[in-house]
C-alpha cells in the first residue's frame, strides 16, 4: 500500500474510533468497521485501536481471536468456505476442499497471491439437504462433486476477465 493510501486509511480508522469512542461496548463495532476498511485486522490496526481506546492490546487481540468473523490475515475478493459439518463431510466435502486447495494453490486460511480468492473450512452452515456445500461470499453451491470445482472457479475467473 502506498504511503498516501496508508495515511488515508489511518485517517478513516481514527474517524471510526472517534465515532464510537464514548459508546459502551465500542470495541466490537470498531473492529467490524476496521475490518471492512482494511479487509482484515493486522496487528498495527489492533494496536491503534487499543491505544485510542486506552485498552490493553491483549484484550483487543483476545476479542479478534475469539470471534470467527474477525481475521488477522487478508481475505480474498472471493471468500470461499467449504462446509465440513457432518452431512457435508460424509458426502465428500474433504475431496472438494482438496480440489480447491490444488486448483488455487493455497491451504485453508490462505489467500491467493493475486488477492482474488481465500479459502476456509467452516462447521455446519445449516444447508445439510444440499450437502456438500461451498459458499463463495454470499453465493451457495450445493450437492457438489469434486469435478464441479473447476467450473465454479472458471466462472469467477470469467467475471474477472481471467479466462
């Protein structure tokens, strides 16, 4: 990130903190907005929030690491999540996850070098009748076979003009 861009982001972060500073329980709303701003919560951002709220960094990090909606690593534009709940697992979610890892050349919790895709595994998303299930951002793909992975990723690459 360029120096000017970083300074602009920090200015926006301070505005978020100032807007919530005097609100009881401000930490979580600030963390949500900071993550929307940066795409994740790097240690430098957590440190700024802790200093501004006069809260120990350990407390901020504790909240970030406790709640699954927060991440300390960059996420891709397309956040892929493979349900590994019982129904999905039994119906082959592990094979789908392996196929995604191979296709994207990333492991669970990682982001592709171009920042386009990140890959995660999650617990039951409540779509057991569609098992196995993969979500990409808010789009749900169900009753998948490992061979479906290439077609799905190709469709997202096409959206980006990469095919």
